[in-house]
C-alpha cells in the first residue's frame, strides 16, 4: 500500500537538499533557484494552507528540489513523488533525480518536493522537541516498527501454541499500543497546530498544480511520475484537475484508491498485503535456496526449510526472550517483531536480500548484532548530541492517512481493542502470516485529534477518452504492499481509453525501487523501438 514504506528502521534521518538556502518564489511566477549540489537547485514556493477558503490568508512553504536536464532538446519538467505518504522529495531528489533523468533520455528537469507538513516544508508536523525524546518514546512504547511482538505460529496452526495465553497477551499489547498512540498523536497535533488538519492528498494535488504553474506557467501540462503512495496522488491528480492540466503521467506500485477512500478498518479487511507471503516465497526464499554460497541461508536447504528456520527464530524470541546489553540497545531484548520487520524489508526491497540473509543466518546461530543494527531502535552516535538535535522523523504517514480516510461515525464506529485484535488475527491467518499485522496502527484514526479539512470526497473515475495521453500504470507481479489488484482497480477506474497497464514479472515494491527491466525502461522513456 505504501510507497516508501512506514519506517521500519526506526531512527530514520530524512535529508534536505544539501547546502540549500531556500529562496521563496515570488507571486509573479519568477522562481529564484539556489544551487544545492552538482546539477541540483532548490527553492521554496508558498501556497494557501486551505485551498477551499480563498479568504484564509494562512500559507504553507513547500521545499522544492530540481535535478536539471542534461540533454537537448529540452522537453520540460517531470514532477516526482517518492511515496510514503510523507516521504521527503527534497531528499529523494538526490537519488531519484539522476535515475529518472537516465530513464527519460536526460531531456527533462526532474523536480520533487516535500509535501505540506513534511520535513523542510513549513509549518511541518512535529511530534518531539528533540531526537532524544523521540528515541526514548520509541524504545519505551515499542511504536517504532509497524509489526507486533507475536509468534510466527500465531498466523498458522492454532494447535501449535497455547492460543489462549498468547491471545490474551496480544490484546494487552494492543491496548498498550493504543494508549501510547493516543498520547503521541495528541502531542503531535498540539505541537504542530493547524497543519495537522490540512495534510490530505487533495491539498497536495492543489499544491502540485500551483507549483507547476509558478515554475512552468499555467498553460504547461503537468508531467508526473509517482511511486506507491505517489501512485495514489497520481490517481487523485487525474480526477481533481481538469484534463487540460495533465500531460504524461506514470504511476508505479499502485495503491488501491477505492480502499483509500474507505474507513480505516478497510485497510485490514481488504487484503492490501495479499501478495506479501508469495513475494517472499517467490523472490527471497527461492532465490536464496538456489544461490549457493551467495546466500548465507542456502546451506539450510530448500526454500521451505529456510522459511521454517526463520519462523522458528520468531517463535524462539517470543517464548524465550533474549536479553541484550541496555547500554547499547535500551529496548532490553531481541524482539520477534524485529525479525518480522526484516521479513517486511526483504519483501519490499530485493536489494536487501543478501544482507538480510546474513542477518537471519547469524541470528539463527545466536548472533543478533546485524539484525539489531538493521531494525532495532538505535541511540545513534551520541545520546548527548541528540538532546539538542531536532527530531527528524515526523509521523506524517498517519497524518495523511487519517486526513484522507473516512472518519468513523455511528454507523461505522471505531473497533474496540478486542475487535482490532480479531481483525489482525484474521489477517495473519488468512492474508499474510508474515505481514498481516503491519497495518495495525492505522485502524486507530479515531485517536487522531485533528478533524480533517482536506479530504477528497469526489469520484475516482474518468470519463471515456478524457485524457490526451493515457496514464501508464506499472506493477510488479509480486508486490508486498501494493498488490497487482491495485493496478487492476486503477485501470478500471481510469478506463481503458485513459490508461495502459504494464506488468513486470518481478518481485518487490514498485518497478522503480526493485529494478525496472529494459522493457519497462524503454516504455517509460517512450522509446517505441523495443516492443514487449
């Protein structure tokens, strides 16, 4: 479902444009860019806080980064959104800019931005005064990965464990998480103010339209490339703005827009992770079993044996916790949720397979160092320095989602702790034993104290032949968080006359992040010499 997934390596540091001194674009559309790296420029652009109220003078300042075209003839701008929701475009432009430049023959400026409320845009969503306070909350609450502490067998054969005792602990764990979330989200809104109610995707669409007009002029169509949540932004873009504003649009790793407009519980009752276990099996486990010495787990045997060994590790850490030195990792023990979280990363990013295999193999043999390094909350280089550093990870994922999704009401009340536990268990047993718990935080939008003022309530469907250029929909066959069903739903909503679907026979989240084939690259670059 998510473009750049909810952060699993908890102490994520989001970079802004290196060396940037942002300069605000003036109201006439004349943009002053400041160099901020070799081939990179940056600026800030002001936009209304509330697009629905023209008399509201409040504004947001959007941090924008550009990687300049390298080839002639110059063809304009491609706007890039890296997903999240809430990932920092001003940081991602340094890696994504050159890649998209190559993918599009170097003839476009690649521009990305920090969406409203995110990172270097201001005002931004702030939940902690310092990184140290943020770290201590994550350690004490356990709200740092999106997984729960559960045995692997919880999502399998109930006879394999003492269900009653495990289930009771599970409900207690969920109740503790809800209490921590309520305190956290109240603190986020208290510290952040009005922006918390205006971070919905509809407002981000208006911001993009506005920035494009400022930079390229009101007559220039918007070219756009969005991955994961960015695919959702692309779908909203196509129905909120008039067709005359839309140019070439590519969406990759497709979030299901129908589900996105529903109640928070729909994120669990609809199988967003329907392909997660298959992705792990088809990709990581089978590849590892056949890779020989290149995979640290291959000596265990077949893919089935590798799966069983990892599941046994999860159960071992649940039923017989391993204590760790608090001076290094104050969380106190090696948690089964760390193994679950690394499985999520394995499904998400094939580039991590070799490293993850080493971490799993070492953990199975009793050495948890690499597992902790990859996943566990870390105090960083110095707790002392963090006491004065500003917090680097804002909970913008939850802010955007709780703004976008339907608010619970009398007909659809929020689930009780017991009902939430039942939903999660159903997901683990019938959808994904590895990742069925991964959306548990997102059921609790009733705890988000700020009522949305930026929710889109319109249609997601386009009229036939509405667009001059059909939208290109890209999907992997096996994607752990945006399954193929999302791409088919987008194709149905947008219509066959307005979109084209290309499926890459691969594993991982989005073709862009997992590695696009030559065929897909040629299609994206609009080179029609290669047909596939």
